[in-house]
C-alpha cells in the first residue's frame, strides 16, 4: 500500500518532463516544445535564435540538438539529418547559400565519410571526405566538358593514382601530386590502345576542381 504515492509521483514527473512549454530567454531566443523536469529542452521542439534568425526544429537532449532535426539559417543554408550533442553527426544533407548540395556522412559538424557533393556550377564529386575536404578515393565530374577523374584525393586535391576519362573516349592514367600529373603515364585512345605518355600531354586538361565550403 505504501508504493501508491511513489507510483503517482513517478507518473507526475513523466508528465512534467514530456510537457510542451513556451520559453523566451533573456537574450531573446525562444523555444517551444518538450522539456525535462528542469525546464531544459528535451524531446521534440523548435528553437529560434533572435540575433541570427537561425532556427532548429527537431529532437533535443539536455538542451542540445540531438537526434534528427532541421537547422536553417537566414542566409539560405539548410541542413536535415542527424545531430549528436549539438553538432551535425551521422547521416544528413544540406543546401548551402551558393546552392551547393551535399548528401552523405558527417562527423562532429563536418563532412566526413562517404558523400555526394554537387557544386554551384554543376560539377559533382562522389567519394570520401576527410574533415570537410575531399580525401580518399572518389570521382569528380566536370559538367562543362563531360570529363571525369577517378582516383584518390588529399586536402581537396588529386593526389595519388588517378585516371582522367575524357568525353571523346580517350583516357590518361598517371600519378598525381598536389593536383598535378607527375612523370609519365599511360594514354589510351577510344579503342583502348595504350601508349606511354608524358606530362605535357596533360596540358589539354585545363579544368580546375571546385573549392568546398
């Protein structure tokens, strides 16, 4: 019989924790949604930053963006996906202010892992990212020429073994260092006949990779 008050108290605490509240903070930011027993955002809700105009709608844990949600800036940047302790972390997608789009993996607020980035000019990259930069194996497509590069990247640049596939059916394979082909490579015509090439033959490739955010 003594357990009844404890059960009632537990139910009351759960009701308070899951209740929706409207909160206006001293700096002007506002929150509407679920809170914990201490009045801190916890569960689903919407937080609006007065000064910047940024908004977050989604899941919270102990006052931090945590779980799935949407983060929007007044500049036009929109991120939808996973958050962990206040940072983009897991799977997600965004559209940037200059109309770049990215769909893929994030780690601690940065693109990290496998993703697909489409740039404002129409070029696209699919492959590995390392701390917000192209790093590891990937493919880069040049929209204006139809040429593409398949190989390895480091610090956003082509670095390591790679092949340029030209729109006319020819290709050139060589070793890259700091975005430049070094030494001799293998040239293949559209019939896949191979000849040894030199770096000068790569002068026909005048395209440059697009910068990331």
